[in-house]
């Protein structure tokens, strides 16, 4: 049976709800945190920097990724340099392109060359990873976040892609491959088998971790019991004739 403790991959929590982040920070298997402007907006964060500094004041022993939100590379650079000053455990998230599909390679090269610890995000293809690898400073830590879950949403198996990305980054000892946007618990084990260094886990996946290793017969019975309990709670009825014998 699979066990969470057997995984070599590091689990990062992905979210922007402060109370949830604080609760997760008390769980030893959570090794880092990531967020993004979309998650912050959904969590009704109104002041980006104030939220980030509040989180960093409480979480100082594990990496936390915060993303730039400009679309112009010069402004991205300015934001990245500012975010990098917020704490020694900050990873600065830079999108692989801007909204005009212009590759952020020169920005990645400049920031990584200046020692900024980057998390290059919204990556989908091995070719993008190849170009990112060429821009990274091999002596500076970095994360490359490949959105395996969204790749799967397109009907493409992400596992061969992630294996290829791992191979591309093999020559960069300080670059880590992150499996982003998992859709199910199985993805944690797939990411581990692919040699990924990190997998991000959202709250809906976290709720399912207790099911790892559960005997399938027990899972089956619990599912039947759930259906029965919910039907009874809803007071559903069906007019039937006398029950026939099986």
C-alpha cells in the first residue's frame, strides 16, 4: 500500500488564505508554500504586500513563493527585486512569458545572475524548460514550475513530459522541478516517480491525504454508507410495490 512517508518529493501547500496557511505551517510534511495573484484575489486579499509580509512574519523556516504581477519586463524586474527583499526565504515567481507570449529569458538571466531565487511559473513544455535552463545561473537556487495538472486537462499524459523536464534540469544542481496543479492524490506519487523535487498541493487534495493506503474494501463500504446516510438525511422516497425476493 502507498504511504505518504515513503515519498521523497517535498510537498508545498498552494493557497492564499492566511488562517489555512498558518494551520498548514504546523504540519511537518508541508515543506514550503506557494501562492499567486489569482489565489490571493479568490481569498479576498486586498493589500498584496501587507499580506505577504504578514505570512513571512509567521513562516520563516520554509520557502514561500510570491509572484510579480506586471506585464512589462522592466516593471517585472522592479517588482521582483522588491519582493526579494521581503525575507530570506522568499522565492520570486516570474511567469515564463508575458501576456504577449514574449519569453522572459533575459529577465530570468538578469535576476538569477544577481542572486535572486526564482520560481519560474506557468511552464508547460520541455522546450520552455530548455530555454529557462539556459538562462538560469547554475550557482543560484531556482524552481521551475511545470503545470502538469493543466497538461493533463488538455488530454496529454504529463508523466513523459515531466521526465523529460527532469532530464533537462539535471545539469543544474540548484534547479528544482516542481509538479504544479495536481488534480488527484495519485499525482503526488507520479511526481515522485518522475524525479520531481516538489509538488504543490491545494486544500482539496490535502483533505484527501488521509485516504492514502486505505484498504479499497473499506473505501467501498464507506462510500456505500455515505450514499445511504445522505439519502436518509434528504428523506428521499420512491413509491414501490412490495419488495421482491432476490
